[in-house]
C-alpha cells in the first residue's frame, strides 16, 4: 500500500531518536514470610518453608502451590548447596550481582527441594558444571535483601552443611560429593517424615540428627524448624526499577517534529472524513485509514477549555500555578494541549485567542500567549473541547 | 435450556482499604479479599474452576505480570488464570470476563479479583511519563480530567458548587462503609468548599485518595446459586465498550462509548427507564463532577440536567436514586480494584448485604467503571431475582 506523502515530506525523512529512561524506586511490603526470609539473610541465615507435602521451598512462598493453604512452617536450610543448572553470563550489565563475567545458577541449598537463583563467581564456563558444590559468599554490608548474598562461590570439597566457614568439615574424596549432596536433601526429607520416594539410600550414613548434642556444623544442612523471629525485622524493601529505551517517534510524528524545527505546525488530513489531525499520528483513529496529506494549521488558535494546575508533579519542571489548555489551532479538527502564559493565570478563559511563543533552539512552542483578538464565540469551538 | 447460563454472584470480599498496607505483600493483599469472598459463598479453593484477575498498569507497582506470581495465593494452580487490563475500568471488565465464562458454560464457579497496592509506587508519576520530543505538561489524572469538567460546567450551566455536594455526600456515605478508605468524621460542606484548589476547577476534597486494596467475587451458575448460603445477585446485563483516547469529534463530557455501553446493558436487562427502574448506582467518580456527567451519559438525566439530580438530593443515600452509597471512588481508590468495587457494591445492594449503607429495598443496581482517557467502559446490572429467560 502506498504511503507516499502528498506534499512536503522528503522521501526519507530524518527520523529523530532519543533515549527514554523510565525508572522508579518501587517499594515492597514483604508480608510475614518474605520478611523472615530477608531478615534471615541479614543474619546469615537462609530460611525456606515446608509445604504440606513435605517439600522445602527456598526461597519461601506464602501459599502452598499444591494445596493453596497458607504456609507458616519456616525452616532453616544450609548455606552450601548443589548447582542444578546454570548459564554463563559473559557480559554483566548494570545492577547485576557481579561486575566480572559469572554464571547464573540455580542452587539447591542443602535441605531444600527447590533451586535458588543467584550468581556464581567462577573464572570461566569451564569451571562450572551441574552438580558442583557451591556455598554462599555473604555481602559485607547486609540490610535484609537478596543482595545480602553477594554471590555463590565454588566449594567443590565442601560436604553438605557448613559452607560459610568451609574447609573444616571436608571428608572423603571428591568423587562422592555429588551423591552426598543429593542424598542430604532426601535424607532430610525422610527425617522429617515427609520423604519422597526414590531417594538414594547411600546417603543414610551422613544423616545427622540436628538435635543431637555435638552434631556439629553439618547439622545446619538439615532443614530445622525456625520461628522466623528476629530483632528489628525488615518489613519492606526498595526495589529500584529502570527501563532503558531508544525512542523513535515514527514517520508522522517525525514529519511534525521536523516542521516544528522550522516553526511550522502541520497536521494531516484524513482522506475519508477530511478531519485534520494535529499532532498527526499517521492514521485516522475513527476511519482507520492512513493519513498523509500535510496541512499547515494555526499558528493562531482558540483556548477551548483548560485547567489551572496548582500541584507540582514529581517529574515536571514547571512552576505552579500554570494553565494547561486545550487549544484548537485554526484549521485543526481537534485541540492540542499546551501551556498558556503571557497573561495572569486567573484571566485565562474559554474562547481566548492565542498564538505560539517559540524559544531559541526549542523543539516546540514553549507556550501560547494571547493574540489580543476578541474572544472566539462559543459556537465556533463547542465541538472542539 | 436457555442459550446462556444465568450468572449469579454468590460471594463478595474486600479488604479494608487504606493508604498503605505495609503488613502484607501483594499476594497477602489479594489473598485476604479472595478468602473473604470464598467465606461469603461458603466455598473453598478446590471449589473454584478458574480465576480471572485484573489490575491497572504494571507501573503502579513495578511488578511486571503480577498474575504469574499470584497463582499460589489465589489457589489457581492447575486451573486457568487470566488477567484482564483495561486501565481504570479493569475491575469491571475483569468481572465481566469472569461472568462470560460462566454464562458460556466454560466454567461453573469462577473467582474474580482485582487489586492495586498504590503505596508501592506513585500513580501520578506512572500516569505522567515524559515522552521524548513532546512537551512535558501533564500533571497526573487530575490535570487530564479537569479541563473536561470545565467543559461540562460551561455546557450545562451547572452552579460551581455541585462538585462539592457530591464530595460531601460520598464522604458521608463512606462513614457507613467499614471497608472505605477515607472516614472523615468531621466532614462538612464548608470544609470541602474551602479545601485547596489543585487543578482548578477541581478541589482537593473533590479528588479520590490513593489506596491499597483488593476486591473479589465468586460467580456461579444456577446450581452454584442454589447452594449459596446467602441470597445471590443475578447478572441481568453486562457490556464493555471502548473508543480512542483522542479523535476529532470525541465528546469527553459524554463519550459515545459510555452511552453505547449503557444502552447495551439496559437492552439486555429489559430496562427502558433507568431513572425509575434502577434502585441504586455505583458509578466510577474519581473527581466529584463526574457524578453529574455520568448521570447524563448513563441515561439517568437528559443532557445538561445531571447536576439537578445531585443538587436536589436525588443521589443521596436516602434519595430517589442513591449514587455511590458505599462512598464511591472518592472515598476509596485502589485503582485496579475500583471498578470491581463498584460492581461488588451493586451486588451487595441487591443481596441486601450492604449493612449501614444499604439502600432499602434495592432490587436492581448498576455497577459502572471507566478507564484510560475516558476510553474504556464496563458496566453490569444486577438484580435480586434471576433474569427472565
């Protein structure tokens, strides 16, 4: 279908581009379970929940995915675990856990039945494999956030349990580490009386009763009940979000913007209903057909309605009060929106005749000001509010 | 067997709406409303066949596609979970999508829910994102709608005080609704009229608050209705319409899509004289002047006459056509949930379960929502008795 402009526009109009950044520090109210989880991280304690079916979910959820019931049964799991799958990230971006290339990993912490997503600090992809043992590297400064875990680090000689201080509890050769890690999780499940079928029995010898005196560091591997209570719990977090776009306004808007650079205001006429759209969108929203015929409008126009803004918006650098007006430019069939100045705000009225005021280098009229003409009659603009 | 299954609302649940529910996560918030709706219907999670959820733009909490993570909280595992989005009208359109699933006999019992946790973000920011090459001008929803209010005042010749009458009425109604966000015990007309002008002609007290809240309903077929412990409300008609935000000839004061939507609902429900046949209205009034504007758009008054119903007290709780007996959006505005609260409050009226804000003897009630730049409309009409088939 032909979209050749009837007049005015060059065959390959310059399409402007500009960065568009959308960012906001969203706040999160955590609720009891996430509060316990994040406060626990601050205290170098990893908590999960035990479902009615006996599975231990880390990170914890508030509601049982199988029964839909509320879960309040918190348990503490180990700080070492086993990588269940991974992907190498060769080019870390802003805000990611590490600045150097790292592996995204799912880690099943000892005592847990699910994987926790985090970063693994490893020299390269050859150093990462499914089944490898890893442990938490805690952040120096912890405030109750997932970033309290700085990342995971390889812990190939680390048995189930321990983890954070490492080294002191190694036993046996490297060959059975994988099996041991799996077995620990299943054994823990059995110990709690909720075991799933199919767990290898050869981990039996490693099972440790966490309640037994002198059970030692490995006791941490078993999912022990935990009250979730901490002093000064974290109840909310700030979750900054940022989206980086490259914005291009499209052909119709680009023609409009390029004309504005020459201080001309142009609309486009619908070939079907003959209405003139300003600013143009390249199509008529009522008829659903492309528009291409360029029509010069204004520069004068009529204020059809307005409001006086007395409240300062967070992201607008405009002093209040100011007048936000709908202006029907002469020759346009719907109003555009602009600021009125050059007249006390409380003297702006419907029907006021205005014209654009351009500033050096501005991409659009800075504002509109009264022309001094008599006010337009209501009947001339009543359909253009 | 009728072509469509009659749809009954057998359960309604809301949270106590407040400025910030810092004690619960989003999951905890929706859970609370859903649980109350199930309790009202004497049902449990396993009784629900499908879940239909709605909320306003994701920017309002910064959680993209929150429905994904809310499946557990809503008992949706192993069931269809749909999300609806039509900006501020979403609570209404969400309920209508759910009703359609029952009417079409796709599902027998559907949980529908809408929420917003506005405290996690800033809606004014979310609605005023700057766009490159465009002049940043717009100051939130109030700045967008205030010029249309001025246009209505000019067109109708309404006295400047009508907006304050609406706000005064709705805030007093809210005092009778334990779930309403704003409970302004010392409210007076003078206080409304002397509150600061924000977006002239809209005053502070004529605007809606920013709320955290959720609303849920359980919809069922005839068999489900017969098992319900309390009287159900029956859906007699429901419709949605949309139109572009801006187009040549758009009437922002009384959008065509709103008129068409209401006409469709009345046709389905056999309503020929809405002013006489409808006993209570819950309409989406985020800025007080929208009451007289919608009274005209919805056919309760002739063009230019809506403000006379407000001024003469017809829309008061004790009036002939009570509008927003719950206190309305002016008293409670978890944006995504606000439309569903209108629908649910209409339900409570015909079930005779609205408590202290009950309209005596209400048999037919209209729930109404709109959203975007007056571009999405959703409405339903519910009755105390089943629809004639």
